[in-house]
């Protein structure tokens, strides 16, 4: 992630990404607020939530 990348651009990348890329973005982006992480999580497909949990270790 670029240092100057805004949350809006992260959110747009997340929205367009497939499940694997969503997991990569969610687990690698740093410096977001709890609310921003929650906003991304609301866009994550619930049926794949177990994969995200596993990736977060």
C-alpha cells in the first residue's frame, strides 16, 4: 500500500477485489481506525469470513 493512499482509494480497491485480494488488503493495510476496518468488513462476503479469520491467525 502506498503511504499516501487514502481510505477512499483503499475502499474502492477492496470493493473491486476478489475474495483473495480482499483478504490480502484487509490483513496488510495499516493505520486504519476501528471504524474503517469495520466498514471494510461490512463489504466482505460473509460466506468467506472463515478464510479471513484464518488469514488473521
